[in-house]
């Protein structure tokens, strides 16, 4: 037994050593690559522009290789901008306030909007409001396979509009686990249910500003020309619904059920299935007043977000309602606040700060000059960048992909038509949500893949359909809105 423990310890020590070596090599090679590309050739850029090119390349390499956590890259970006761009001639005694520019995203109204989304998600999870909604919808749709698929997509789509797709997918897997035990393993419908959650979770987030980070980054980059909360839904809801309808049809055709009726009563009173003990745990009791308060705050917040053009209360001010309300009534405590995805918020802040650097130093216009806008036109630019972000987002975080690409997109689009730049940024941001080809492309994919009931090829089929049709549907709708 002692020898086995020593062998196991040696194995983990060796694995840790290899991991550290990989991180060091990736970090070093990325740094050297960015350094050489930015400083060795002579560019028609200011010195600050060259520094920003280095920061952009370094950050992109680190986000792609994942040598360090994504949020740590954002912090590094801000630090480099302060040091390299915040002081002229590196004169730190000059009293310059330029460095403060790159800290402004920390106080961006957009961050409070996204924070409100995380707090609402936490409250929904703690009071089991999300679980209650999922079960109510499933019991309402009945036991026909097609209806269950529709119900799963609908409830996951709805939750992902206001809750992170990761949390939504994990919760839906909890709901489905006992139901999957009552479905014949040979029945393709088991895969259909899991893939329905993937579709709803990945696509649903594109419908609102707080649904997924690329949306928030797009709004931050657009600034005053950014659409309102309800305005964004006007741009995104139609292509999102159209895409899930296409994928619903594909799932039903590719994974037809061999059983005419599924007993959904099996999911009653079950919250979690433990693979190790093969037992179910019961839903913890939540005081009814907490559920009522949560529903009331949710309803009030969403209603005010959707009716902004009527009452003119800024979306960020409305965001203070859940931030204050859930903590004031004790629904969320200090531990719940600590568990909020602050890493995602920091990732967004880093992206906004990087966008400021690219814009302030003229790097965006310089990069845009390499795109033959005179021959391509706005439509082709949107097509190229929309499909490019889909490809890139399949291999790295869609948030990181948006951080890198959106500052370039707005510069290229503005050089063609300032009026159409908004459409270009929104199209590319929405297209980032269509990356779902690989099991690791998105967290919902990885969560469903961990169930061991779906294979990589299952994601590939639906992912290719989404990657091809998603940008086309989105661009068609956006140009339709522009015309009318």
C-alpha cells in the first residue's frame, strides 16, 4: 500500500512538473513571438501603437494557448497598458493622468449590468427558482418526445438569457439525470435531450446583453451608439429563435425516439443524482417568502429593462435593484457574493481596456488599412469577420475571441460607413455564440459530454449546422432591420 501511495505521489508530481514546463514554455514563446512581430519590423505606427500591437499579440497568444488563466491575461493587459502607454517616455514622475484611462472599465456601467445578471443567477439557483421553472415546463409539455425536446430547449433558452449558460447547463443536467435512467440506453432520445440543453444554453445567451460576455463587450465598444437592453433583444431574439428552431428539427431527425411516450414523472422531488452512491438527494426546503421575493425582484428588474424607452431609467440604474434587493432581504449572503464569477467580469474589463488601448493609439485604424474595404464592401467585411469569430471561438473562449476581434471590426466597419459600424459589431458578437463544434468549444458542451451519453461527433454535426447557418440568419435579420 505504501509503495502504491509513493507511485501515485510520483505520478502527480511528474504531471505537475510537466504542466509547469508547458505553461512556462507557452508563456515564453508567446512573449517572444509578440516581441518579434511588434518591434523588429518597421511599421507606420507611433511608438504607442507599436506597444499596443505587442500587448494585443501577447494577450491573444496567451488567451489561445491558455498558458495562464484568461482573467489573469486581462489583468496583465491592464498592467502593461498602464506601464507602456500611461506615461510619456516612461516618466513616472510627470504626474500624468493618462494611465487612469485604462482603469476606467472597472467603473463602467456595463460591469454593473453584468454583475446584476450574475446576482440574479445566484438568487435563482439558491432559491431553486430555476429548477422549479424547468420542472414546471417539462410537466406542462407532457411526455411526447417531440414536446419534451421543445420544452427542454425553451426552458434552457429562457434561463440562458439571464443566467450563465454554464450554470444553466449544469442545472438542466441535474434535472435530466433521473429521467435518463428511465430511458432505454439504446434509445437515441437520451442524446436528443442532452443536445437540446446544449442548443438552448449556447444560443439563448445571445438574446440579451447579459446573456453572454461577447454581447457585453460589443455594447462596451459601441459606447453611446450601443443599443438599449430591449434594443439588443430586437437585434438578437429573431436569429436566436430561428437558429434553435432549425436545430430542434435537426435533433428530432437525427435522434428519433424509439419510445412514443417518456415518463417525466420520474423527475419529481429529485435534485441530484450521485454516481458514486447511485442515490438521489432531495430538494432542500426554501422558505416560500424567499421564493416570492425572488420572483418579484426578477419580474420588476426584467420589466424595467424591457420598458426602458417608456420610463427612461438607465439600464445600469435598474441593475441596482437585484444587486441591492437580494442582499437586503438576505436571499444572498457574503459567501454567495464571493462565489460570483468575478473571473468573467475581470475578463470583460480586460477586453474593454484592451479596446481603449487599440483605439486611443490608432492601432485599430492601422489594422483596418490592411483590409481592402474599397473592394470588399460592408457586407463582405461582416461575412468574413462573422465566420472568422465562429472558427476562432471553437478553439478558445468566445469572450477572449470577442476581446481580440471586436476593436478591429469596429475600426474596419467605421472606415467604410460609420452608420453601419453598429450592425457589424453586433453581427460579429452574436456570431461568437455559434461556436459549438467541439466538446470543449463551450462549457455546456463539456458538461453534457461529461455525462458519457454523447460523443464528439454529435457536437460536430449540430456545430457545423450552427456555424454555417447562424451567421447567415443573423446577417439577414440585421440587414432587414436596417432596411425597414
